């Protein structure tokens, strides 16, 4: 076998390795279990393709997207390497050719999708062909709570054990938590040789901007780069189509791409993007992971990405050829609320939601940075770079101000309200806005009430947004998004640390505030209620509205009922739904399990008879052993109390005719029961 260096030049035509490649290639070639985290465009594929040519047997490459596999197989074949892919997109002839090459012992690299691991015939086939190495591309897809999770990636660890061969895992998107999950799931917790190569892509210019007529902002950005290939990422499918049409109307060559298109349409967009120069694809995040186009000159985000990892991966699709590339990310308050809602409504456990909020906070910190963005980005990935000179803040430093006093006021407002409220309520306290909620909780008597009148509500909103980006305040999912202080906030509150914020973020825009379904204060609870509704709907295999309509959940979020009686007063909560779902939703509102009621009492929930029942039950308990507390215990059943509350007898004779009552019970309880009924009318 030739050496990796010789094959690098002969097969791939490269005069030398890129930084970090040589050590990884040596580890994989030697048959050492390997985990390599490398930046997008850093040459990951070569780090398993080259060892495959150096080793005996077949290297199986597990890759998540057909387009990615086809691109790599085509490139390998063009370089004279025997490679093939078994995918659902194969023609019968293509599949026959792959198996023929395997039977002849010619194939060196076999690409398969993770879904193929579920097929019973796959393991016998892999044993038969003499697999000597497993390579896993996009290994972060094994992370169950990651943004690219693929369930069949969980089968790879078992495959490695059954074939008893080394495994090499590669990804460009793996923070410390995801790396630990990769090690656990792919390597059974046995730490592989790990290579963490620099995340820096110095050829990519980084820029963020607050949303201000975002469609026009994207159109201006694209106009300055007309004729260059680019990607615009949007948060929704509908926005991709609308923005693609706007770009076309402005004279650009643009196509929309999202998961709602049929497979043939998606393949056509992928093919044209690979083939055509100057094409703009306006897409959801469904587009890009399998795209190996080296000359994408720009990437724009019309909406804030989900996480800093997602942002890094998406901008990394630009400038893979090493030439200059540019990015622009737009963000606004509506994006932040939307991303928070996505996290709060997910089915993830509390610990994962907290981690996801932390990732979003890190991205907000990047968006609201006051100095070199590349430093902020790379510090998140554990690096300590110098200022880059290739981001908008290096081009034009941000105007800042000493916000320590303002931040301490905000932290004090959170602390004095037991960290139990969201941003909207805290701002009302700071600016001295005595809302009904503020007065009801006597927060207008707090020392912090009105201490922030020197800032407008919009300016305080910018302060809180930047504080969350600095992770001084973090939403508590167990309290429906109430802001709680982090450890980092304590030195600030004590006056030991200065806080500097961006002044430009404090400028009033004068725009009409976004209309939302509920107030910002109630939005986290509405998200939690929707998450509960979705879980119940999925369990019952019915549409969500069958459980409760949106307007019912909105009313719950606004009125926050504390008992089943109050819950029964919510529009859309009938007796059957109260019985079926009342306690479930009440538990979400209370943040704890709602008390269980006897069926007889639950049937009266929300009715006047329920209050009568409660008074009858209290009176019965007081008289259980008679007026003096020394008589033989006597009581009525719950069903009997319900009948009394509903029938409202007016005399002892009528009371004794209620099922379960007799002369003895009427004698002990009758006078008190009748008095309660008379008072109730």
C-alpha cells in the first residue's frame, strides 16, 4: 500500500495536507478509534477517504443525506477511486453495479444511509464484504436533542461492536456536551483519539443587524452581491417562497427550498444550485447539510437561527474554497420569542430545555456583541483568538455605554419579586407603570418601583435582551419563563463588576410593536400549555384542537385559574373536557400536581353547587362527633353531599328523602345543612 502522502498527491492532486488533517489521517489509518471535530470546509471527507485507500478491505461510510453521498461518490470516481452508494435513490442498475464491485473486491468505499442499518439484510452483507473500518460523517446527528438528530444513528455503536472494527467519527458541529454524547453512543464511553481542530474560518466575514424592514435588508444585501451564489435561510416555509419571489422580481435568479416540496422538486433545486452560477437558494434549514458547493459566496439569515451551533454550521457553507465570503444575520424581538417558544414547547426534559436556552443565550450574546464577533464565536467553542479584522464590529466598533447601574436596577427588580416574573412585569416596575398586576402584588411599594424612569420601555427591553445575551438573566422553564439570575449576575449586583452594553441597541425605532397572541408576560405559559396539548393529542392520535382550541389556551394563560372550579369557567372547557384534561392543564399552570378531587366533587366543578358542597363537607367534618365532639362518629358519603348540594332540600323531611340520609344523620347535620342551603339561596 502507498503512504497517505503519496496517495494525497497522486489520487487527490493535493501537494500537502491542510492544518490538522495529517494527524487525523494517521490515527484513522492505524485503526485507532477516532473522533475529529473540524470546521466546515476543513477537509473532513479526506480524513476517512485517504485511510480507506491505505487499508485492506472496505470502508463503510455512514452519511445522512443522499445528495452528500452522491457528490462524494461522483468525486471519488472522477479521481479513479472505486466507490459506491446504496441509497433509496439508486436505480436498479446502480445498485447492481455496486454489488458487483463488492463481489469482485474492487470497491474501497461503500456509502450507506443510517436508515439502512435497520434492514435485517444489512449486517450479513457488511460481514460478507469484509468491512475493515466504519466512518461516520456528520456524527453530531447521534445527539438525540440536537438540531440534526437522526434516530438510526443510534444503531451505529451496536454495528461497531458486531463487526469488531475501528470507527472514525467526524463533525463540524459539536460542543462539549455533544462530543460527550458522541463518545457514549458511538464508542460505548471509551474515549477515542480526539482531534479538536480550529473552528475559525477567517475568510468568512461575520455581520449581524437588528431587523428593520427585513425583506428590504435582504434585498439590499443580495443586490450588492448580484451574480454570486448565495443562500438565504428563513424560519418558515412560506417565507422562503415569498422572499424567493421578491428576489426574482428584483432581477436575481432565486429558488425556494423546504421540506414541503416533493422530492423531485428538492432534487431539482439541489442539482441546479450545484450546476448554475449565481443562483440564490432561499431555504429552511432542511437545505445545506448535503451541499458540497465550494464557491458559495454569501449566506444570509432572514431570521435568527436556532442555536450558535446551527448558525456556525449554516454560515460554514460559504467560502469552502477558501476565498472571501460574507454573511449577514438579522434578528429581532419576535425571533427571540419564537425561539424561546420552540424550546419551551418541545418534548425535551427540563435539563435539555435549560441547555437549549443557554445555547440561544450564547447566540444572542454573539448578536449583541460589543467587540470582535469572531472572538465571541470562537470562545464559545473553547478557543481564544485575537481580534479578526473581518467582522462588522472590527470594521466599525460599536458605540457603548456603562450600563452597570441600569443592570443592577434590573437585577434588583428580579430579586425583589422572588425571580418569579418575566421581562414585561419587571419593566413595568422599573418605569413605574402601576398595572393591575403590579398593584395586586403590591409591587408598586417596592424600592425599585419607578427607579428606571430615565429609560423608556423600549430601552429597558434592549437592556434585558442584552442581559439575557450575557447570561445574567435566564428564563426558568419550571416557572414559565420567569427571569432568574445566574451566578454571573451576583458580582454585578454586588457592584464588583462593570457591565458595558451597546448604545445603538437602545435607540427607539418608533415602529409599531409586534402584535402577539398574548402579552409577553403570558407567552411562556401559553407555550407550556401548547406543549401539554400537543403531548395529549399525540397520545390520543387526534388533532390538537380536539383537546382545546387556541383561544381556550390563551384564556388559561391570561386568567391563570388556580382550581378546577376556576378552570371550568374558561371558555371551551366543558364538563367532559374538564374531567378528561382539567387536572393536566391545571398542573401546568400551578407548576405542580393539581390536587385530586373526588368524582362527586369534580362533577360540580365550576358550578354554584360546588361551593355549597364544600361548605356542607366542612360542616359535616366539624359535626362528625357531634356538637361536643364526644358522640359516635357519623358522616355522609360524597355522593350524598352532592345530591344535597344539587337538590337543595328546604326542610328536614325533604333532607331525609335524599339517598344516604336517615333520621340519625338528619338529627346531627340537618339544622346546619339547611342553614347553609338557605344562605346559598
